[in-house]
């Protein structure tokens, strides 16, 4: 039925519209039953447009009530309208005002795109194509216009009326009604439009910018939640100050408002002057939020704020350029967190995330470049590749150009493109122009999919005191891209001498090396270093200088040497991860480890733990045993998830067994009676303590009772949640009782309920699917709320490999059946969950077949959304 080309949109077909929108005046009359939207759009043909060229406006599920041109009703023959839009057959060849009226039913809008209601509040989500569900418009990012918004609503239901920009006036509108008028002087694309009307509480503050302007700040939320908004406000002020310091960027409106809502498809949205947030990324108090929640709030508040310059002042020409704003803004928020907290710990955190989420995407059926060149459904391209790999590409640019050169390019970007909708090419050009370099080859990172594989071999010749290092790069084919080109890969590196100190060299030949940076730009390169007195151990890709997979001839001994001596903390961490991944992978494939390997790895972990110079947060990352999904990826084919889980558990038992008592003592020594603070220091000590708890539970009998005791005695949610999650993950004797207890004591708080759902979905026992089915089927399960659905199903498909990829296919079927149901309510949530099936190609054939069967059954269903159909077709291709 569906054909390959159905609705595919290609980058190469980009063309500006024949008409542009000069300004948009919107009038919303909000009532309980329905909302009327009157739009007055001033429109003109672009120079060169043939007179008589039709004007095609986007619309989605809209019904036209009235239409007028320059104040006069239009005759029926002058336009056509259907579910997908409105066409003016022959608009005048001059500037004109088009006035349309539509009626919306926000109450019935469960897709949460356009105008909808969340907990009684009217709110909007327009990125990427939601504005067309509000009014007929040229709903694409290269149409920039100033907006003026008038809203009228019942005072009792919506005492708060907010929209983009600055408040012009507000007042009484008769009976119970009142109104407000907001004006946003900065021309913007429709995807940045927002409006909120509701009965909300708030906290307020102010920020004085570097030029001395005072900005009024407010965070709006459900009444009673005000106390939980302070960390978000603090994060906002720190973000505003940081963007001034680091990038010279000042805020531009008089007010900055944030609204927290409970029903939201993503994390948050950068609407101009009116950010709308999923409330899980605003609310925090020690009894209900974990350290990870605080960390996430800080990051996303910063991310959305930073979009004001990278996204809003300079936006995207078309949705293929999405990573222009997202990759760059993720890079900026990562930098912010690095400056506010610990740079190495943040780097490890971000790389762990990249390897767990982005590498699997890039190595499977859903692989695409950071800048794709075609799509069927743009909502399916808000991916970890666009965001996180996009950020890695920006980071490599900063590595290649140096901090000063990168800043020069950014300054030129803001100067040259402010007020524009632009492209990746224009972005690269500013760095070329500011630094006098050619970035043509570097640009391939944006257009080529797949994680490069770098193979490293080395040799040493004592007689000539030369050391040679050979690097070879390749990228496996990805869907639609069989041939791959060599990339410019920045390799930050050092050579380490036998005593653990850095080694210099007198000369290097065979490739381009600038200080500690190799510019690796060919399929393979052999570098020869001279003046090397003894065989060094190479430390490559320091700080993870490029998003690649590395295989090298380093053995465990050399890895553990790096873990002890590398001056680069990232590589110390990475060496331990590589060593333990290899051991687990070997055991999962039936090749058992030797006792000496285990002893050496254990000793390296203990030495790390005992090193007084290391940050506890770093130690926590260093002792973490790689997740089963990471090991599975390392194995790469014919994976048996049960074997991986068993091997991982066996490694932990072998590691922990002989030293359980010592680890327990360390665990106990880290307990603290300080009052809770979310700061990085305290959070780091908690994460180390909880990391030790994880090791003890997985690797010895001492752990399970400790977890139960920690759960019962916890003074904050971080410790309570960690104990529950660990108990569930390793399915201790008390796990079920702990889950049962948590459910009853925290029944009233939806965000805490989410934590219970997530922990429940981690259970590895054979009845987890049955229990999850029951949770979903419960009559009071909020099945239209994205947070609830994702908290339960997301972790199951993404990390509970043993049960999701069960031999009997019950895990797969559970998910496809759930997806079919969710699709009818919210296609975006449904398609996102379905992406978990990208794991199929690396599984052993029997499981892969079960997975494909479940997908095929889903594809046979009638009426699937384009979101789900697109993912399904790519998974089954
Ligand atoms: N642009 C938002 C962000 O980066 C993400 C988003 C996309 C939110 C689509 C809602 C809808 O942060
Ligand atoms: Zn973003």
C-alpha cells in the first residue's frame, strides 16, 4: 500500500516560498468549550514571483470558519481548503492582509502538538509543525515574522495569560473575561510561537545583564509547586551569566518566562521569551528528586535559555538543518555544565550517554547523518544523532580551531547571521572566514552517517629509537549510504613512558601532528616518532576528541597502566571500561578469563578508589561496570542477552568477592548526615556510595541487606531511589517488597510514580512483562501522559535487554501491542518507544526473527500514524 516515496521530503528540493509573511496578528478567544483563533496575516509576494502564483498555507486538522482579504469576505472560488491546508488560487500581486478564523478543540488534542490542555492549563507546542494545527500559515522555519497576540479568557479558569515577547497591555473584557496583549518584536518562525493560559502559581526574580538592563524572570507552575522551582530559577540565572561570560551573549527582551506543564512530548521548548517545560525538568526537592534530576534540570534550563541566540536569533532555514541549532546548543549546555561542575566528570557522563544511545542508533537500521537529506516524518529526526553527535561535531571544530579560533568563528556567526534562518554550510563558513582555514573535508561529519571505526597498531624499534603508530579509519555502510569517505578526525594524544610520565619526541613524520593533536584525514596514516628512548604506551583520543570506536592492540596490562598513569582523566576512565568490557564480552562468548586478569582489574579499581587525589564523582564513574547493552554492542553480532547478563554478573562476583568487606567499609564510610544539597561535591559522594552498593549487590551476599537498609533509612530521594533501582535490577529477595512499599508511600506524586515505573521496568525476572501489562491495563493508569508511558516503556526497551529480547518474543510483542495502542493517542510517543527495536540486527537469529515477527504484525494494522509507519519501515527494510 505505502510506497517508498510517499511523502518523502528532500533537502535538494529546498526552495523559498513565493510569498512571505510580513507580520502576524493573532487573536485567541479561549473558552472552556472551544477556542476561536482569528489570524490577520500581512503577506506579500517575493520579488520575482509570477503574478497569479497560488499561495499554499499549511493547516492540520483545521476547519475554516471565515476568510477575508483586505477586510472583505472572500468568494468561494478564490480559495480551496482541506485538512492539509488553505490555498489562495490567485492572490493579488502586492501586499495584502489575509484574515482567517478557525475553531480549535484543545481538550481533544491528545497528540500534544498545537494548542492543548495540560492539567486544565491551555498551552501550545509548535516545533516542528504544530503551528499549522493552530492557524493556516507558512509553517516552516524560513518564514520569519513579528507576532502580536491578543488573548481573551475566563478570569476564573485562566488568571494568567502569557505569550512570546513583552506584555503590551491587559485588562477586563466583560463578564468573567479578561485579556492580555503580547508583542514579540523579534521576527521569528512559527515553531517558536507559544501561548499559555491557566490558573498557575509562580516564583519571580530578576537578572541584570552585562549592559545593565534588568530582566524580570518568572517560573509558572501548578499551585503548591512553587517551592520546587527554586533550583530551576537559580540555574536560569547562572545560565544567563555564563552566556555573557563565555560567548558575550546578552538577553534581549524585558521578560523571560518559564512554564512547567505535566503533559509534554519532549523535555522542554525554547519559545521566544516563553519557554515551556516538561515539569519533570523544573520541579525538585530533596525528598522527591534525585541528584540526576537536579543535574538534568540545570542542563535543560541552560539548554533552552541558550537557544535564545543559537536557535531563535539565528534559526534554521529548513528542518534538515535541525542540528544547526540543536548540536550547537547541546555543545553549549555541555560546556556550561562542565564549567559549573567538573569538566572530566561531565565529559565522561556525556560520552557514556553517546555510547549508550547514539552509537546504537548510528550502527543500526535508523542510522542517519547529523544533517539528514531526506525524511518522511520530521518528528522522527529529533534524535540523539542530531543532538548529541551534532554536539560532538561542534566540539571537534572547537578542538581543531582552539578556544580562541572557535570563539572568533562564533562571534562572526552571531554578527553575520543574526535575524536569519540559515544552514550548516553558513555555519562552517564563519569558522573558515574567521580562521582562514578550509573545512570542506571536516564538513563530511555532517552528511555522513555511521560511527567511524579506528584501528590502531604500533611498534617500537629500540635500535633507532623510533616509535610508529598506524591509524586506519573506516565506516560501515548505513541505510542509503553504501560508500563512505575518510573524515578529518582530530586525535588528541600523548605518549607515556614506562615510569608513567609523559614522553616527548624529537621529530614526527608521515602525517600532520600539531602539538598534541593528530589531524587524521586519510583512510590510513603511519606516524613515525623519533627520539623515543623506550617503548611508550599511547594515550589516544584524549577527552574523547572524536566520536569514534577504537580498536587497538593494547592488552589488558597496558590498559591498566593507562588507568593508573594517564594525565587525561577521560582516558583513565576509558581504559578501565575497555578492560572490563573485553572481559565480559569474552566470557559471554564462552572464553573464560584468567584469574590474573581479574586480580589485576580488581587491583586497578581498588587503587582508583584509594587515590586521595581523585574526585568521588570520578571514582563512581571509574568503578562502574559497563552496562549489558554496551557489552552487547561491543560483541556486535549474534548476541545472547542472557549470556551477557550472566557474564557481567560473574565478573562482578569475581571482582567483588575477595574484597567485599573492604568495599562495604568504604560504603559505610561514605554515609553522611549532612543536610541534603544538590551540589556536585555531595552528589559525587552519593554516586560513589551508590556505585559501591551496586557492586556489592551484584557481587556478594552482603549487598542485598545493605540495599534494603538503605532504602528504608534513606533521608533523600537519591539514596532511596538508588537502593530501589539496584534491588530491582539485580532482583534481590526484597526487591518486590521494596517496589510495593515505594508505590504506596509515593502514590500521590506523578514524578515519583515515574521513578517506580522505571525501577519496575528494570526487573530481569521472567514475570516482568506480565507485571508491566497489568500496570498499563490498570483503569487509573494515565495512558495519555508521555512521562508515565515513557518512564515505564523507555527503560524496558532501551536497557532491559534480557526481558525485551526474550527468546519467546513476549517482550517484543508486549511493546508492539502497546505501541499500537499509544499510536492512536500520541504518535510521537509511540514511534519513540518503537525505536528500541533497532537492537535486532545484533541479536542471535532466533530472537531477531521473533522481533521481526512482532514488527510485521504491527505493520499489518490499519491506520498507523506516519510517525510509526516511518520507523517500522526503516526497521524492517
Ligand atoms: N527544541 C526543543 C529542544 O531542544 C526540543 C523539542 C522539539 C521540544 C520538539 C518539543 C518539540 O530543546
Ligand atoms: Zn534544543
